[in-house]
């Protein structure tokens, strides 16, 4: 017989000692660590002024999480952030648009003529690829440059853990993990980032619930659609002074509906496919810190704004090319786009939308950012409009208009309040973009869950839009 | 002797025991839930649960079922008019 390995002997000794001291030993060790570190800290750390900070923190916390004011304050902050974004982004957006489109595009065309480039090439590159990227830049950069720093500031202050704390009971009722409130908030920036952030949830069951419902957080690419619809259809109904307040209200309402869907779908999943024990929840609430404004600006502009914008532009370029191609290649007397729009028409009507919107959503699978420009362009090319409006753009050219003109074009294209409201609903409830779908596959390594994450929101979108359309028609609203 | 879920706001207590086992026990101890540590309720929640507790200079939120796993000894109040 060989002599026992020294390691084996050590393990045996450990096992016998464990029997002797019991589970107590670990606790005793922890207690003595704590005592020792408290002794060191009391000698080495001075705490001048901490009392006052502590009581201020406590007062703020008690207000932000109070029974009466906790939720109203959360709503007010959300509303304020969107209002500042909507009201502040208007002017820089139209400046960027006139710089890149009104000023830049004609000069690029002049340059192309100078180089004697063939019309199909300059059309494809300038009217397709370049304008798509210019549109994304002018529509996305200003709101992101406002929204991200504001959001980062709230994050930096330590407010987000308080939101998770306030909402935890709702997630608990839905059988979801408390940290899902945090991954949901990541989704407001980008769903792909939100899906990756679910790694903070240990339980595989609860992590899947968080992944499958992350798409109900409206991402960056979808805010512009909601903001535009809210502004030109819903805000426009309100008196002039209130329109941006009402417009941001409709965006907040859509956002809250997304939270309701997150909770409802989580509840259904945790009682059916993903049944199981709710895991425990503990959350550290860090003390409030004075925000480091300059650092916040730097990180939110560099890390968030530019990275998200870069991705959007990379995605917009090929999508712009595709739109230009289907708008300009003709089969049997009509463009491919026109054929597709009329094929999708009946389904669109059923959902209170139209064929143009559905086609735009297919083209925009790589990036939600380009939904609105695709819709405008397709409305101008694939449907028959009054000559005065149709003359505004050549086929397949992404265009930028003032809000009033957009309203005019869309109304001429047969849009009603129902179309606008259902577009907002469909912007909330449809399949994730291709990057998010790919991320879900990478994170779950499962075709089944990836398909579920893609199809659940899409099916809900079809159902909700069809119901609202049927109700609105039955009641004679449209 | 009682458990943490029954601690009222304004009371101070000392942690006496932990009923949780395994990874959860480890996590709670990492956060400072160790026998001998002083604890008090920091804030409630608009919906009642979870509640946040102050211990070792930090604030940690726990759901009710977890607070129930932590045994405490409520300290007599500093102005000794009544005892909970």
C-alpha cells in the first residue's frame, strides 16, 4: 500500500477538525476579522463631517423611497429627463440636418458630377448610404448627447439602486429577480447591453426571464420614433405652450407600458416555462456622491454616445443602400418597394398600421434607428401622393423635413391618430434588433430561447396593435 | 430575541445569529451580517418590502424572507421610557 498523499492527509485533518469545531468556526473567524478591522479602522480613519453627510443622505433617502412620494418622484424625474431631451434636442437636430443634408448632399452630388460618376453610383452612395448615415447622425446625436449625460448623472448620484429598491416588490410578485430592475434600466440605453448585464443575476431561471423581457425596455434606437410620433401627432393636439409637456408625457406613458409588459411577461414565464424558487435579494445602497460633472460628461459622451452612434451609423449605411435599391429597381412597372408595400398592406391595415411601416420594420431589423427615415422615404416613393408632396424627393432618397411637413406627408399617406399611436405601440412591442438577437444567442447558446426572445414581443405587438385598431374602428374613432 | 424582519424603525439591535446556510450565509456575512454587529432600520419602501438596514456604516436592502433568517437582540432604547 502506498503511503497517503500529503494533500489527502491535510484534507482528513481538516474534516476531523471541522467535526470538532462545527460550522461555528467560520463564523468565529469572520467575527474576529471584523473585530480586528474595526480596531485598525478606528485608529486610522478620521470621520470629520461624516455625521452631517449621513443625516442628509438619510433625509434624501427617506423622501425618495417614501410611501407617498417615492413613485411620484420617480415619474417626475423620468418625465423631466425626457422633457429636457425633447425640448433640448430640437434645435441642434435641425442644425445638423441642414448641415449634412441641405448643405452637404448637393455638394457631394456636385463633386460626383465633376468626377463624372455614373448616376446609379452617386445615387447609391450619396442618396442611399450617405443620407442614411447623415439622418442617423442628426436625429440621434443631439438627444443622446442630452439623455446619456442626464442618465449617467442619476447613475453617478446613486439614484438607480434606489429605483431598484422601490420596484423590487413588483419584481418579486412577478417571480423575477430584484436585480432585473437594474438590467431593465440598462436596456433603456441599449437592449444588447441590457442582455449582457443580466450576467449579474446568478440564477439561470431568473436570468432567462430578464433576457426574455429586456426588449420591453425602449432602447436608444426607438426613442426617436416615439419622440417624433409624440411630438407631431399627440403633442400637436395640445395647446402650443403644453405640447412638449404632453409629447414627453406620451413617451413616458409608452415607457411605463413597457414596464407593465416586463412585469406581466415575467409573471407568466415564472409560472409556466420558467417555474421555480425565487432567489434571495440583497442590494447595497451606496451613499450619495456629489456628481463629478466633467467626468460624467466625458464618459457619457465618449463611452456611450459615440459608441452607440458609431454602431448606428455602421448599421444605417447598408440599410440606406437597400432602401435606395428597392426604391429604384423596377419589376413589372413598379419598384420592388411598391410591390412589397402592397403585399404587406392588408396585414398593416389589420394592425392599424400600413404596408410602408411593416416594410420599414423589415428593412430596419439591423438598427431601429432608421425606422422613421425609412417610413418617410417609402411613403414618398411607394404610395401615390399629390404631386406637390411627391416632388419633394426622388425615389429611395432618405429625406429630412420639418415636423410640420412630416405631418403633412404622413397625413397625405393616409395616416391617422390610430396609425401614430399604434406605431408607438409597435415601436415598444416588436422583435429586438439583429445585434440584440445575436447577443441573446451568445448569452444563452440556445436557439429556442433566442427564438422565444424574438417572437414573444413580436407576437404581443401584432396582438396589441390588432386589438387597438379593432376597438378604435368599432368605436368609430377613425 | 427576535428576527430582523420585526425590527421597528428607530430601534437599534445587535445581530445574534444567522439561520441561512451555504452561499446565502456567505453572502450575508460578506455584507456585514455577522453576530455582534449593530443594526437599525434605515428606510422602508413605498410598497412595504424590501427594507433597507444600516450596519457598519453602509446600507443594505433585504427582502422580508431574508430578514427573517437573521436573529437579533433589540437594545433598550436610550431614553428609557418604554421597551419594545
